[in-house]
C-alpha cells in the first residue's frame, strides 16, 4: 500500500513540476513547498502580489474586450494617427494583437496559479513574471486612460455591445466560477478556523450570487417576441465601398451599386474655380498622389486647387499601397487596374450615377476656407449643380446641411430634409425634417420608435460590424451608413435574436447547472 501511494505520488510529480516550473521556474521537487493545513497558501510577499496578478488579468481583459468591440471604428483610429504621424499604418490591428498576447500571457499565469493552489502547492511567482505582470498592468491601465481621454465615445460602443454579448458573457462568468470552486473548496476545507473559512468562501458566494441575479437588469432590443422584428435596414455606402475600391471615386460607388446598396454617401468640397468635387479630408495628401505631382502643396487645403489641377491627380494608387482596412480581401487583376486609374470625382457625375441607378444620396458639404471665391456662396453653387447640371430627381437627395435650410426648402421643396442631431419631434416637424442622420453611439430603440411614430426615419452611421448592424436592425433603424455593404447585404436576420422565454430558459438552466456542480464539488 505504501509503495502504491509513493508510486502514485511519483507519477503525479511531472504535472506539478510543469506547473511550478512555468510559474516559479522551480523545476526540482526539493524547491517546492506544500501548503500545510490551516496555513496560508503563500508567503506574505506573494500574498501582496497575487491581487496585482488578478488586477492585471482584469484590466487586460477589459482592454481586450473594449478594443475588440471597437473594431467597427478601427479605420477612424488609423485615420486619426495618420493625421498626427503623417503616414498610414494599421495601428489598430497592432494594438489588438498586442492586447491579445498580453491577455493570454497573464491568463496563463493565473491558470497556473489556480492549478498550483488546487494541488496544495505554495505560490511563488518568478521575478521575471512579476516584471511581466507590472508591464501588463501598466500597459492596460495606460491604454484605457489614453483611449478614454482621446476617444471616450468608445465606451458607448462597449455599452451597446453588452446588449448583444451579455447573455454569453454571463455564461462565461458562471463557467469560470464553477472552475474556481475547486481551489476555493479545497482551501476552505484545509482552513482550521471558521473565520478563515468565511473569508475564503464569503466573497466567492457573494460574487456568485451577483452573477446569478445580474440578468434581471439586462436589456436588449434583440430579445423580443416572435414576429415583432422590423424590416432589415437599408444600406447606404459610406464614400461608396471603401473596402473594395478607393473611397469617393466612381469605382467605389459602382461597387456599392453592384452589391445592392440602397444609397450613396459622400463628402463635397468646392474647388477654387467653383466645381464641387468629392473629398473627405481637408488636404489631398492621403487619397491622391499630390506628393508626387505637387510636393510643395501637400498641406494646402483641397478647396484651394482649381479643377484642372485636381484632374491631374490620381485618386486610386494609394488604396493599393496603404490598404486602409485590415479586413480587405484581395482584389482581382481587373479591379487593381481599375483602382489604379481612378481620379478625383466631380459632384455632378456622382449625382448622375445615383439618378441612373435610382439611389438615394446624402453628403456632408464643407464650407470653403476664408478668402475662397465661394466662401459665402457655397450652398448656392452646390444647389446649382444639383438642380441645373446633374438632373437628379429631387426626392433622391437627403439634404443634410443645416445652414440656409429654409432657403433650400424654398428652391428645392422635393429634397428630403435631414437633420444630423436629435431634437424634439415638434421642432423637427416644424422644419419639415423627415430623417435623422445620427452616429450609431446615439442608438436608442425608444427614440427611434418615438421618431417613427411622427414619420421621421432614422439613419445610423457608420456601422460595419455584423453585431452592430444586428443591434440597429432590432432597434428599428430605417437605414445605416456602412463601409461594408458587400458583407451586411448577406445577413438574412440579426446575429443575436431570441424570445424572452428562450432567454429565461437559458438563464435559469445556466444557474441551476452551476449550483449543482458547485454543490457537488464542495460536497466531495
């Protein structure tokens, strides 16, 4: 019998050696210490450091989740960095990879610690891992702070994501608590004082009870009765289809039309000689070859160039070189050749294309800088192009610019007046507003329903991720502006959709199963 116990102990040692080796760099048996009954699982210094390890795990998890859900806005993040650094790079993707690596590292250390505790071993984290823990903790806190200061709206995206991911996060949290029940039960049993047992088990049970009850406070428009889901939102191509072609070019809008987009969105600037053209940035540096053709004018405002000069520029080669989206697929040879030959697109040509395909148009109209010949007549000049030169049917134009709105209504009563911010329904009806164009972070199913009752539809921008589009769909949005018409067009229903009864069953079964498993573990 003694020999059998010794053999079992010997056979079990390689597993403990691996755990202690990776966690403490103590590969030999004599270097390790077992926790004596009634004693602490580690020395005072390790007891102080272990909460830092847990804190590093929590902060790295929060940052990874936050940055993972921010994928919808990666292009905006990279564009912001381009404006500050002067060159294009997918910093968003690099940050995601770094966050994932650091989280996996700190998770591995925490899993090793839990396994060692379950085996009754004393904890001793090697100094190199302690440095690594401080680095992960410092990086996560710093990154969260910087993003909160520079990009605070991203927390609104996180809150929206809970309306889709909360049921699955709840299951994941309960699963972790079930796994933690083994080391908690083991140390509670080994404790020789009731006070110590309460200190060990009390917080665990409090957290478990909180997780059991948290679904009571959850809300999601995607948890709804069968048959109450509204129609799929229409898709408006943001600067066309910028994942498939250079933004704001003829090719980009053609791609949107090919993939079944319902409308086209763009940005309008007026050249020095009065020709409205499509350009998002204030300069030509990012989306043209201005650096090669006119290297001394790269910082000059795009509106200060004449139309003849703008026609000399190439507006497509940058797209193949910089690849502005991390999820871009490979282009065919024909598409590459077409992209390389794109030029700056004129507003009148854009409107003719939309009219020929019966597509809605919406655009941001930029006022020219001071001393520009059309500084004070920018709206009049744009209206001339729309009404006299393009021939587009007025009902296809969603007029967004708020300046001189009453004048625009008098000369173009057929435009669909669109407001870029929320306002009381009475004020919107007084201004003949028929559509709201809102940032997706302002999404509210209650507000959308209130506006819809007054025959005011809602468009949300810019939505690229399927989960966010699903949420907009469930919230009742009439349309969304997107960079990914080719992907969202294929969604036949929201990614997350269940009835209240189905959700309650999932919630109750999860809680009951976890209670049964935890009870068995404590009983054994």
